[in-house]
């Protein structure tokens, strides 16, 4: 199976997620004064959309010049190298919001974020270890998008 259409679809979905996030942010008002937890949610949303988009586009580009396995391996390396430090950074912020009594994330949301931010780098790493599995790369990118969508929902539903 040719993975290029899957990567193109993921890139389109990442752009849609970022676009809807931008629209939601614009509805925040002209002054755009967001609570710290809302700013974190916006950053997580846009970062996950950007990483899914850039990794998908890298995979598409590499498919033109190399084999599927090599393209998926290098796209997975790029995904892992970008997602791992991003996960550490955002988990620290999410934890700070969780222990803050004035915000709404709660421990269930923290553990869901923890699971997603661990699963994504693990999926990228497993794709690398398997020699460039396109299925695992698609699962990693899909998890990024689904986590971003969940954050988008949290942004819309929870003010603080």
C-alpha cells in the first residue's frame, strides 16, 4: 500500500486543526487575554498540529527520493526528535496547571495528557526500531492529531 495518501490526509487534518484552533482563538476577543491554562492549551494544540503537518510533509517529500521504509524511518526520527522535548516541556506546564487549585485540568486530564505525550514518542521510536514502519508512523501522527483535537475540545469547553 502506498502511504503517501495517508500522509497527505494527515497533513490536511493538521491544517484543519490549526485553522479551527485559530478561529477559536480569534473568538477570544480583541484583547486576547487568556488565562495561563488557556495559553498552554493553545500552544499544545498548535504545536501538535504543526508537528503532525511537518512530519507528514517530510515523509511525502522523502517518498519521492527514497524507499518507503527509509522515508518513514527518517520522518519517524524527525517526529521523535521534535516530539520528545516538546512532550517534556508541555508535561511540566500541564502538571503545574494540575496542581494549581485555581485551574480546571484535574488529574484525569493530566494522566490523559501524560499517556498521549508518552505514546507519541514511543510510536515514533517503535517505527524507527521496526525499520521504518509506515503503519506505526501513521499511528504516531494520528495520535498527535487526536490529542490536539482533545485539547481543542478542552479549550472550547473549559475557560480555566
